[in-house]
C-alpha cells in the first residue's frame, strides 16, 4: 500500500511552507487574527517523519505588536515581522526553567515602566526566547548586533505577557512560555512561523 500523504503544517500555505528549513521538525505557529490586530494564537507543532505535523502544545493566547504585522519591519513601526525565523537562544531575569536551548540568566533582563494600555511591564523579560530576526544566532538575546542595520529593528523576542500589545515582540502567559521553553529542542531546529492568518495561508 502507498504511504499516506504527510499532514502539512496547519494554517500554513505553500509559499510560507517553502521558508521552513528542511531539517526543522518543530514549529511554533503564531497566527494573527488580522493584519492590524495585536492579538494572536500560538500552537507548537512537531513533525513525525512518517505522518507529518501534529500539535505538541497549545493553542495559547498571545499578544503581538500594537499595529499588527508587517513583511518589511523597521525600527519603531510597532508591527511584528511576518515570516519564518529560527529559535535558538533563550534567557531571562529568572533561572532557567529547564530549557533545552542555551539560556542566559542575567539581571539585565529586568524591565520597568508601563505598556500601551497602562499595564506594568515588570517581569516581562523573566523568560525570553530570541526570534532570529536581525540578530546573530548563538548569542544571548541581550546581544545588540544588528546584521541588517539598526533601522531594521531587532530585539524581537517571545516573552512573558504583560496584558497588552508589544513594540514588535510576541508574548505568552508565564506558564505557557515556561512550557514552551521546556519543549523546544535545538536538535529539531525549531522555528517560529508568524503573521496574520491570511498571510500564513499563502
């Protein structure tokens, strides 16, 4: 009997799927409700060589940038980059919760102030995962080098949700993020696939 066709990554169309590296078998899909929305949903999928992609964890509620999404992110545009990006480095103000990714605990992750709806930002960087957008992989999320230039932004992370939209990052509730940190396996070359649903489905 012929093998069953492999289950594709849910919600992800052929154009987006072509950007997922061949060696990747773990993908966090962050789906925006619309191009200008600051709320989204994240689901972690794992790929079985025989059967294809299936949900490993989630779905989780998430926030993204205040003005939604963009395929051409620039510093200060208050939009989250659309695309497929590797996830290889983590860190935070609090100790490693059991991450398989390299984890940099540092007091420099402390943050204060308020967000766009007046919510306190304290604790937002207790745990973070660096999204490999305009950064040098293999370094702490705190690293400031921007290979594409400062004007293209950077410091785009998955971090602890503070109850409102972000500058460009994606946020997860604290326990959801800790679960994600324990689940992401560098041997599986994990990526984040993120953008509005209409764009990801292309």
